[in-house]
C-alpha cells in the first residue's frame, strides 16, 4: 500500500460519514484525480467502498471497516 493510500484510508476511517472525492482531496491537499485513482485501487483491494447514489450524482466513499450500508446522502452533501 502506498503512502497516499494509507493517508486516504486513515482519513476515511477518521470520518463519521462517507466522504466525496473532492472533500478527501481538499483535506489531504491532493487532486481529485489522484484521490479517485487511489480510491479505486483501495476498492480493488477491498479496503474502501464506493457508495453510488444514482445516475449523475457524485459517489461517496467510506472505509470498508465501517458499515457502508448505513451511510446515506444528506441534503448538505448534494
């Protein structure tokens, strides 16, 4: 696992809610494209979960250690 993947995973585990790609990038000061790349690698390893909320709506991300099914999109996340 790369250092960036560790940083992203630690950030996801520290949050009480699912996070957008942009919020992760902003918090860690890396681009959304780099965040998405590493998140997809973490998903393939089973360490992160992408929560899709429909067509045309941005995905949210959570650590696989948390209960991803308990997350839902609130009005503030849109």
